[in-house]
C-alpha cells in the first residue's frame, strides 16, 4: 500500500463525488465529523432564502406558504430512511438530551404499567454523560435505581428487575458498536425495553430499528447528519408503543402544544396527538431545521451511489486503513488502539489511547489535522478494569461522505511526525487546568 | 386627528430610525409581531457569516474561536437587561414550553421541600394552552391539582393550598396585562411561588423581575425579540432560588450535560452548575442563537432613543390610536374591544371580538394587513361568563420598533373597508374545517 494507492482508491470511489457537496476549508484534514459534521454547500443558500424570503418577506404566512409547519416531519421521514424506521415515525426538534428525556420517560411509563416491580434502569458505564445524567434524574424521580455496567457485563446485569436498558449504539470514546438487534433481543427476552441513542450511528452506520424490533431511539443532528452546530435532534418510538399510548394515555412529560392532537384549537386540556407527534413539544427553530434538511439531502444524493451500504463499506475501509497505517508507522510511541479491530464491532471512528493525548491532539490541530481529544476518567469504577475508560484518547471520525483515503493516509503520517519529532511535548500544547 | 397628523407623529418619533433596522416587505402592514417578529436587516449577513465562515471554515474550532460556547450566555445577559434581571441570571435555549417545564418543576420542588401540604398549581383559564398542558402533566406526575381561574378571581383562589401561581404576564388573546409586582406580592403573602411567562411582554413592555421580587420566569425569542421562527426561548430564576438549589440539590429534571458544573470533564454523575446554568440542558442551535442575538442588538440600538420606556410609550400611543380609530370608523359592524382601554392593563396588542373574525382577518390579509385570528373556546368554563374567552378574535400586535402611527391609521381604514364593503363575507374567506 502506498499513498498513490490511496489516490487510486479515491479516483475509483463511487462516493467520491459527494465530497463536492461540502464546503471544506483548504489545507485541513477534518476528522471530527463525529463531533460536528462539515457544512453542505447548499446550506448557505438555503439559509439565505429562508431568512430573506420566507421569514423576511413571507413573515407569519410562511408557516403555511413555505411549509414550515411540515418541515420537521419531512426531515423526520428522511431520517427514518437512514435508521430503518418508517415515514411518520420520527419526530425532529429539541436536543438529544431532551429527546432522551421523552423516550426514557415513555419507556418507564410503559414498564410501570406492565411490570411495576422492575425498578432498575441499566446502562453502560462508558455511555455519553448526558445520557447518564438524564437517566440519573429520571431514576431518582421515579424511585428507581440506575445501574451502570461494563459493556461486557450487560448480559449478566440484565436481571429480572431491569425495566429499561438504555444504550448508545456506538460509544463516543471507543467507537465500539453494540449489536443493536442482538442487544434488543436479549433485553426483550429478559423483560426489559430498550432505548437506543444513535448519536454516533445515524448517518454513519446502517441501523435497522424496525428490523431489530427496537422500542425507542434518539439521535443527533449535528454529527454525521451534518445539520450544523447544535442542530435539532430526533426521537423514534416503535408504533406498537405509540399505538398503545394512544389508547392508554401513557404520556411523555414534555406535553407542549405542538404535540397536541389539535394545537390550533387552543383547547385548555392536553390531548396528545396520534403517533410520534405526541413527542413534539414547543416550536422548533425553522432556521436550524432548514440547515438540517440540507444535511439530509446529501444522503438522498448518496442513494444512486450505493446509499448507506456503500457509505458503511467506505467508512470501514477508511478506518481500517488508518488503523493499519498508524500501527505500522507509530510503533513505540505509546499509542494503544481502543477501537475494535473487528469491523462489525466498530462505528465510524477510531480512537487511540496515549498518555499525552491532549498535547498530541493540539499538535495535530496545529498541523491542520482536526480530531478530538477525550480525557480519561476513573471516578466511577464498575469493578472491572477498563483501560478504555481510564485512558486519554485521540479520536478520529471517518465520515465517508467527504473523507478521502488519502486523508486517512496523510493523517497517519502527521501523527507519526508529531510523535517522532516530539513536537507535542512543546509547552504551548500543555493541558491547562479548566477554568472553574 | 388626521392621517397627516400620524405622518407628523412618525416624523417626530425619536424611535422611527429603528424601523430601518428591519427588512419589511413592501406594501404590507405587519401587525403580527406578537406572533413572529420581523427580520432584522443584520440577521441575514450574520447567518451567512456564521454558516460560511464559523461553521464551514472554523468547524469544531468555532466553539472556542468564534465564541459559540458563550453565545447563549451573552444573549441571556441582553435579555436580562430587558426584563429587570441581572447579568448571568438568564439561560437561553430550548423552547418556551421546555423552559416552562424546567421552571415549574423547580418551583414545585422548592415548595415540596418547604410546604409539602400545598398541592395546587393555580393558573388562569385563558392562559396560553402550552402553559396549561405543561402544568397539567407536572400536576399529575407530582400528585397535585391544576386549578384554573378567571383572571378576576385569582386573588380569591390563592388559598393556602396553592404551591405555585403560574401566569402569563400579557394574555395572548386579550392583551390584558397582569400587574406583575402586585400579583407576585399577593402570591408571596399567600405562601405561593410565582412562575411568569413573559412570551408577550419581553421586549414589548417594561418588566422588572428583580424589582418585583419574582421567583421564576420564561419567555419567547420569536415574538417581540425578533429572533426568527422558532427562536430559542429563555428562563430566569431569582438568585435566592438558584443559590438554595446549589446547596440543597433541588433540581430541575432536564439534567443535560451543558447544565453540568464541568461538562467537559465527562464525569458519570450529574453535578449541577452554579446558578442559572443548571437550567441549560443539551446543545443549543448556534444558527438560531446567532439570529436571536441580532434581534437583541436592535434593543441595544434603541437605548440612545429612550430604550424600553420610550418603546412602551410608543406602543401605548399606537394601540390607543388604533382603538380610537376602529371605534370611530367601524361602529355598527359587530366589533367589541376585548383589550383593556386602561393603558396600565394592556400589553402591546389589541384584540377585537367579531363573530366573523376568521373571514375578516383573511380579508385583511388579502389587503396586506397581517394580524392574527384566535378562535373562541367555551369548552372549559370556570363558572364565570367571559366573552373574551368565548369570542372569535382579531388580534393586532403593535411592535414599537418598526410600526408607524400611519400604519395604525391605515389598518383601521382597511378594517372599515372590509366591514363596510362586506367583502369578508366572500366564500373564499370561509373558515374550513381543520384537517384531522
């Protein structure tokens, strides 16, 4: 394998034209789409139109005339297509945290009706903190316990007191991916419902929520969906649950007016809308939704090029190339791969542990290679030693929509240069104490 | 009073230059800033910069380099200045409904600790429905009762079982304004806390939350603050409450990661930030915040022209002119003023009841006079007859930042023409049944 081979791979890549759909800065290797996706070229013009024409000229009339009222639903249908759900099943708006609050609340309400003795929310110790914080609060307010386990111990911990298993499909630090179908099956067999967080998988790996018979899911708009900083998030519920909630008034607690069955009747009592619409709360930002819709249009453009299956194949090829190159070129510099080598177990990102991870990432960024640093944390051990939790990590996201093979190659070379030269040891990259 | 007198008033109006800060469509009299404020001229350029430069070129680095991380706080400080709060006391992000959920939850938690026997949330029957829906759900989940009273009966209903009085400062239908200080005083004397919804008052009328010693408040970004469709909302809590919550862990339930004391530590347990920051949940939309900041900058530009006091004086003069003209010109056409004539009791909008309100508003809109229709509703009587609740209403918002005296004059003339000609009786303005 040579750099020219990478250039040849890019030349032959049928997804390569999609890179032109993004406005990427010159001289930057952007490997942080796992944190904030790049800007689709169409977005600026769309926002200019929504602002000057739809808002400025159309004013209040644009809720109908420009279709603002249906915008979130249209985006939801596009997202549904990426995660194995059906049109009309996905609600878009609010943040991932707020949507998780809705989904987990609904799952707990269902279990309270069906299995009131179950008093545990089970999750993974390495889950993204906001998920754990939301679960912690809902556990406390419902008189439940939050049980955190190592990923490898989840099956053992799925005891008959577990009401809900709440997992993030792809771990934000390690890139390790759960088998969504298998975990769902195991949880159902144990009598638990499952709430999935697809923050690091929607748009990055194939997801089949209906095929897996999953219960609830939430996801993020600003990472692999390229919806812009703080883009609206989404929530999905299986129709068997929303259908039951229709009859039995099992509600999610954020009962805002746009989740009402007839919001413009301005009736004094809440009557939830049918289906997923009851998960809508207040008025969503039209500007933010318009940007997210542009991000989703890139996925529609990917369909003729092989769609999600082709994107997944390229993502795995990119991350494998990067792992191979880093391991070949950066030996003896204290790097340890924490992302699974086995393709089926990893998402679209690669993380290496390094004791000087913070400084190494700063040195890379100075060279124009933008990834992420994620610090290690031992403050809540679960009894099982886990270097992946303890270690400081370098994280690299490989967004197959715009990342080239030559980018993966070059990023590995930069990493080697940073480590070989020792430039990361410079005082200017030293980690400062957080301002409190 | 003649139309020429209105032109003279506009010529002499020291706030008149502020109209140039807005991009208003030609030939439209926009009297719906009470529903969606107009587009500030600066907003389009700002959004273009945030999109192309900060997101497109800066990418993830812009959270620090472009100050995204502090954006919500900077806007919160500007809003604080409009509502009589202090810098650092207002959190911006999420919808009004979600913020009300946070504020009401926090108020109930405080009362549960201090006065657990109080089991009533008291509100106004004519409150905006989303407020009632959120209160309904929180009442049910906390084992409380939601008591709805007519505005005139609120004092009588403030019995010793009321935990929280939840009111909207200016009523969305009638434009009637509560005396915020007096209501707060009465509630405190009765042992209740007060949660204020400033959706129709922030930016429209002077508000002095600290002067009134209020407890909690929320408000809307897309009406009088001109932040764009679905703009982020805000929440305020008196420091005596956030200070107590610091010590006693009285939490609001949306415990997302950006409300954590140290979000980038990624610690597994929630530790709420000091002060109002604990009311932040997930990541806010930077695009939506940037647009809202442009809306707030217009208020800063109003300061040298007399600021909120001058805006209030102009708003009252505009609405009084409109009321006078409509009553003088539209007699015998079945209009009935439902907005208080007394200046101290009305916000920045004027509503007239009319049996054909829907069609009359459609006819006005066809003429380029954009107001709002709000249908009547008798489905939840509180025992006191209230024509303002039952009637179909024409609502006209008088945003003093960009509405001219001649606009108020002309709007009244259009209303006369619609009623005199009977054009509103045309089949094309007939109210269609809502699609279910």
